[in-house]
């Protein structure tokens, strides 16, 4: 039976969506092609009609997850004044819901340590998506020069990711909640300090 081009595209997208969830839940080495295809209602043999390899699927699933995070940040910040956007991203990221639901959370927090052990070629591809994620956050800091906004975005994302990783290690507990609160305070404080420094007028040079 032959399917239309639209049907094949829809099926391809459905497999990528499901793979992106499993990737964040179980890691790159915990995603099985047979299980994914079964979950999508397809046979294992049909996999190669959509992807040349398992790695190709994982790369698409990773990119999909990064893009969804960026779209989420743009959506929640769309109607906010510039000075509230970064704080809103921080508050939406450091939540018990995100901690307890990795399958629909930030893929960088779920896979960061695992990616760091991959080949240089793989790390380079994933690093490009990391930079895209940093740029998406920097887009929500228009009150700073672009270079300063990127530095703040990188520092903020590092704090957010580290906080989520530690809170997951601690589990669903009072200690874990304490880590989330501490990370939020640190991220908000860093953002405030950067904005204050950007607004501070440069010191005038005095003649000798």
C-alpha cells in the first residue's frame, strides 16, 4: 500500500516527537528503535523508510526538543516588558514540574553529561544547537548589548541546567526543593547584577 507524501511526513514527525520524549527520559543509549516504532504503531522494518540510521533519528529528536524549548520561551515572554522576560524564563524552568517530568523538559539538562562523552563530530553538532538555545534566551534580554546579553544567557542557562540536574539527583524531596530555590535565587541575582552593570555609566578618564 502506497501512502501520500503528507502521510509520510506526518508519520515521520510523530516518530520524532515520540523519540524526543524517550531521549529526554532515558538518554541516547536508552532509546530502542523497535520500541519506538511499536509505540508509533509501525513495524521495525519501516524505520528506514524515514531515517537513514538510528543516529539520524536521535539528532532530529534532539533538535526538535531544543526548538520546542526556544518556542516556549518566546511564547511566555511575548507580551512581557523586557525587564521581566529573563526572570520569567528562570521561573518557568526551575519548577518541580520540570524536575519531575524530564520527558517534556529541557533536553540539555537531560543529556548534557552524556553528550560531553560523545565523539567530537557529535559534540560539534549538539554544540550548535546549544548556541542556538543561548541565542534564544539572549533574544529575551534586549535591554543589554548583544555580547552582554549572550554572556548573561549562557550564564543563566548554565545555572538553570545545573540546578535541574542536582534537583533530580536529590529526588522529589525537601532537599530537592531547596536546590531549586537556591538555583532560582542565584540565576535572578546574576541577571540583576548584569543589568545594573550595563546601566552604570562608564568612568571618565582623567588627564595626567
